[in-house]
């Protein structure tokens, strides 16, 4: 079951324009940001962007994120810290970037909006 706090955070992000799809598989909650706009420097302008958490959110942290498996840099290079991966039977480009290795996830402070801000920042610095 999707926790109310997560549903509220998703609703807040939808209000600012994100299109979000949810899927529960066991205790995992897949969150897909549809047609996520990428910064300049990539070979495509938009991608579906995947993150996941668990039903015990916010007690568990977000970690990595995934984008279209065909995503490369504009020059054809592979984005830093990325590899191909399978999530929910779909091939994705996984970005193995762990923001909470430096500062531990704090459920009283950290949330989906903050993680998305981190992803936005990282995608701008990976090109």
C-alpha cells in the first residue's frame, strides 16, 4: 500500500507539472516521471525517469534513478556513473548515484521533492 505521506508528496509534484505513474510490486513502489525534461547535453530531450522506494517510506531512503536505456550524452558517450539495468522487466539506464552515502537519509527532513532536486542537479553535472 502506498503510504499517505508519499501520495501527498506525489500530488504536490503533480501540481507543479510532473506526470507521475505508480506501480506496486510486492513491497516495492515504482515511481515513473513521464516525459521528464532533460537538460541540454543528452541525445534526447525527454525520458521516463524511474525511482523506487518501499512501502515503509519514509523510513527508507531513495538511492539511484533510472532513465531510458537509449539515453547517452549528445556526443554519444555514456553518462558518468551509469550502466544498463533491468527494473520491473524493463531495460533502463541506471544512474548509480547515492546521495545518502554522504549524509544519511533523515525521514524528518528528506523527501521525494528533495530527491528530485538532487536528480535534477546531478543530471546537469553529468554532461
